[in-house]
């Protein structure tokens, strides 16, 4: 038993050492695609394309960043300025401070980043999944800066209580149990088909290795865990949006009645609202039906008087 424990401990140490060495190599290997902007005591990564107005700010989903939106950003950035960013700990952004983080923290960091980068309002926010909660909090805190909002199969503030908190706890446990060195080794051997599929669908080919490295990083795993825990704690109503031009896009493949009900509630947050069901599209509507999302962004900009 003692020998078995020592063997397991040695294996864990070897896995951790391999993971840290590989992560350090990845940071040297892959240069940032955009700007590293100083925000307080950390740097945040911002990728810009096109010329505005309008200025579109993309707020990515749980654990996602620039590399998941690069293809869509390039398609959208015709006649408008489009920026997308890595939240702290994702991609090329420095890790966040330790301790519990809130949706207000996320809104504050985005506002500080846009200010530091001289990305001037008004903004049309395009937010996916968990990013929708952060975008709504941003719009509620800084209404004078937001001209319109497009929610792409957005999460809901009461989602965990209505879909079941154990779903999030199981996901947290799964991510926490990853032995990252082993996972990285399996990825190198082509044994992580899910990662291969995600890389092929989300990343542009020339940046696929950087995407894989980001998905295999220790800091990225920690962000996913913290954002899942943040979601599990939420239980509230979304903030009202008054008459802000709003378009809600719901994935047609989502079959849960509770999800559809929550999407209807999001669409009811504004007096100037359009609700679109993207037939045949998965949760990643911007990948499955980018032209639909692009048209929605242009329509919101028009309704806001920016186009």
C-alpha cells in the first residue's frame, strides 16, 4: 500500500511537472494575436478588426475567448469595428486575483479594458451563453455606453436553480479531476476526440495549435471551474433593459422546455425586442449560422441609429 501510494504520488508530480513545462513552452511559442492592454495590475488581451461606427464588443462564453471568435469577427468586421477579448486567465490575459469573483467584477473589468484601450462607446454588445449574463450586467451598470444588445443562446441568471445545481457541481468535479499532464499527453496522442472536434469547429486553421494549448492550460481550467461555480451560485432575475434595442437568438437544437422559457423571458427584458430561433443550430449559433448572427447585429445597429 505504501509503495502504491508513493507510485501514485510520483506519477502525480511527474504529470504536474510535465504540464507546467509544456504550458511555459506554449506561452513562449504562441504570440498574442492582438494587443495586451494594461488594466490595473494585469494585462488583458484584446483583438480588434474593422472600422466603425458602430463598435461591436463580443463577450464570449464560459472559458472562451478570442480564439473561439476570430473567424466570426473577421466576417462581421465589414463596415463596423469589432473587438473581442480574453477574460483574465483565458488565452493571453493574465490570471485573475484569487478569491470569489462576481458578475459585477466581470462588468467592471470589461469597462476598464475598453477605457484603457480607447475603445469608445456607444457599443453594440454581442454575448454568447454565460457572456450574456456579463453583458446584461454591463448594460445595467453603464447604460449610457450601450446602444444595443445581441444575445446568442444566452444563459439566464436563474438558470442553475431551474436546470438543477447538481449539473454544475458535476461539471466542476469533472474539470477539477483532470490530471492535466495526462490530458495533454492524451491530446498529443490524438485520444481526445472532443478537443479535436472543438478545435476544428472553433479555431481558424493557422491558430489551431494555440487554441489547443489554451484549452489544455492550467489557468484555463481554473477559469472554467470558477465560472461554473459562479453560475451555480446565481439565482436572480435578469435586469430589465428598458427600450434598449435587443435581439435574442435561441439555438433551434435546444429542446429543454425550461431553456425555451428562459429565452422568452430574456426577450421580454426590452420594449424593443426581437426573438429569433436559429433552426438547426446548436448552442454555438455563431459557428453554425454566422450569417444569421451577423444580420442580427446589423439590425440592432440600425435600430440603435448607428447604421
